[in-house]
C-alpha cells in the first residue's frame, strides 16, 4: 500500500477506528462513483449493501469482493471471506438461516488450522436473493470437509467434493468449493488453484487439462474452447484458479471457468496495469472475444486507498487504511461457448502497521 493517500485531519486529531460496516459503506460509495454504480453494478450498491451488512463480521475487516459482469446486463454479487471470528459470532439474516453451528465449528477449526477460509456469496441481482452460497477452502486439509458440511446438513456435498478430489488427485486436484444452498439440484462448485507450472504444462501441450476433464467426466469442450483456454493461460500474469460444476449424481455440468488474478495490490499499480500492463492485455483479449465491452474502461477508476490517524488494537497511534481494487478477472464457458467475462474487486481494511486481512 505504498501509494496509500493519507487523509488530512485537524492537527493532533486521532480518529477512532471505524466500525467495519462503516468501512464497507464508505468503500461502496467509492465503488459507485463516476457512474460505476449504474454501469457496472446495475444500481444495486445501496440495496445490496443493506442486504449484505449483517454478513460483515470478524476480529478484523474480512475480505469482501464485488462481482460484476463485463458485458450484458449489469448486476452485483457480494462475497465475504472471514478471518478470525470471536466465540458466539453468527449472521442474523434470513439469507443465512441454519448456519449457527457452522460458525461454531469454523471458529474451532480456525483455532487449530488458521489457514482455512470460509465465507458466503449473496446474489443481489434478484429482489429476493435466496440463501447465501457457502464457500469453504480447507487449504489441503480434506479431513475438515465432512465436519464442515455436516454442520449445515449438507453431508452430500462433502462426500461429492471428496469423491471429486480423489478423481482429480493425479491431474489438477481441487482446493476449495462452493455450495449453493436452497437451490434444487444445485451443483457443487469445485475449484482448484493453478500455478505457473501447471499453466505452462497446459500451454505447452493439452494432455494435463484433457486428463483432468476426463477424470472429472467433463465433456463440454471443443477445439476452439481449448485454444481459448491456452491463450488465457499465456496472458495470465500469475496464478489462476479453475472451476467445475459437479452435480449430486456425480456428473460434471457444462460450465468451466478460469479466474485470472492480478498481481498488483497497490492502487496506483492496479491503475497502471489497466492502462498498459497485464490487466490491459487481458481486457483486450476479452474484448476481442466479445465477452467484455466499454465498461471495462471504468474498472481502474475504482482502485483507491486512503488512510487516517487512528489507534491500533494496542492503543498505539497508527494509520488505519481502506483499500479497493479490481483483483480477479473471470472467463467462463458454457457448453463450450463463451459467456460474459466478470470482474471481482476486493475491499480490505486495517492498520498499516498490521498485516491486512
């Protein structure tokens, strides 16, 4: 955050650290400036913020992502990924019913395995978004999958993930998953991280990817899609992740996705990336494919960071910083045909002298 702007305050004024919901509201305002709320998020920021505010919890500000499409009708989905939670933390929302035991179990897991990550996604494109989807990243500790899923009565999804992980163990093993609760016969979204080694293997020859598709039972691809996948990996600036849908009967769906992470974290560097760097190259390719339009020119304007004098957890003077920037760019295929690209912008906040969550 070397380019973080220090907000001027009256001399010797030390402001208290803001409530996490206030941080969220302030960053939502920034995200929607200059017409972005209407053009990128379909005018959903205010209503979506009200729906999502109960989900904001933790000892420090969680990771929150704003998801929007880069072509077609604009909308906003929100994702929260929790860090540490205090005992007794729950989300009081009708879109998160039946999750109290899940919170209790996660809190205990986090104490023993600090690296695990859990969160929710809320589809705010609808007036009634329905039950929030549940995200869980066991960070390779698959023995945590069954107790996690049992905590919300989704044993079948736990079994499905472990079965899929076994099938893909020798090709592209999955790393995390998403459960779409409350949706009849909804698939399990199985996701895995790909480093440069795996991406280079795929761009040098398709055997690894084809073996993974065969192991998962995924057949919704053709030569054109394979060429597009290879091209995406060639321009990926750093690690990526892939996503497959696996249905309750164990069969793969017809959707395949790749998320490309931007390496830049400082706001100024993100803006430079969209102007002439990796993000610009990705956006040019997406536009060439017809899955992104002129709204991509608004993304870099969201990248911002600012800070003000405050007191940290120990009572010492420090700078409290708030950051917003595009971080992930998604390309998706359904039935081997391209869908609209998406962007995920990250909100984060914390003391500069501390490690941001």
